[in-house]
């Protein structure tokens, strides 16, 4: 009789323990928010980009859908942007003042020669995001720039270029690049 009572009592104790565990699991946070790294936001001011404003928007969108560790957003009015984009009559070039900051000169010369404006935009933004030129190179490479010819309209970074930007802006990345000037 005694052992029979014990056997009958055990399942009840186990059920109670399981219910308690389940209750605690539900009460615990699903995912610790502090461990989720937010993408770094780099703001840009295209107010000086004249006829290339649309190309700037599209170039920024290309990067925003290509990487997660950094996102490009138009600066709010009254705020100082990390990046300025200005149109001029020279060759496109970027004066970087560090990772994620600087000035892009959206030169009309390359546009007049037939180079794709969105590719120019995302290429120069690539410099802002820390990428150097990789010339000469194929059209599949964004940083091959003008060396891929005027027939190249690819505005997307390849896998290696995306990985490099993710690394620079990732938690493990140094994220400290000095001022550099990219001629095109
Ligand atoms: Zn370049």
C-alpha cells in the first residue's frame, strides 16, 4: 500500500515541476534586447546634388538593401549630415573624413561620358563606407567604377564588397578609418 501511494504521488510531483518550469520559461524575455546590435546610421544631405538627387536616393537604397550593419538615411532638417553630396562639373570623387563621413562630388564629366548615375552614386557611397577603388575590374564589382565601361549599369556591391562593409561597421570591425581622398 505504501509503495503504491508513492508511485501514484510521483507523477503529480513531476507534473507540478514541469508546470513551474513552463511558467518560468514563458515569463523569461524571448530575446535579450541588449545583445541585438543596432545598425549604425549614416546621414546624408543631397540638397546640393542638383539633378542627381534621385540617383543619390537610389544609390543609398542599394546599400540599405545590401548590408545590415550600416544604413544610409537622409538627414533631418536642421541636423548636420555625416555625408554631403554636391554636383559639380568635374570627375566624380569622394573626400572621406573617416568611416561613414565626408563629401561626395557628383561630377557631371562621367555622366556626360555615359556612365550610369546610380552606379556612380553607390560607388561613391561605397568610398564613404570604407571601400577603396578596385580597378581595373569587372562590372560585377561596384568598386571597379568607370573601368568597367559605360555599358556597365550594375549599382550593386558584390559579395566581397558587402562583407567588407559589414566587417567595418560590425561589432568586430575596427570602424576607424582615417581621412582619405578617392579620385573617382
Ligand atoms: Zn572610386
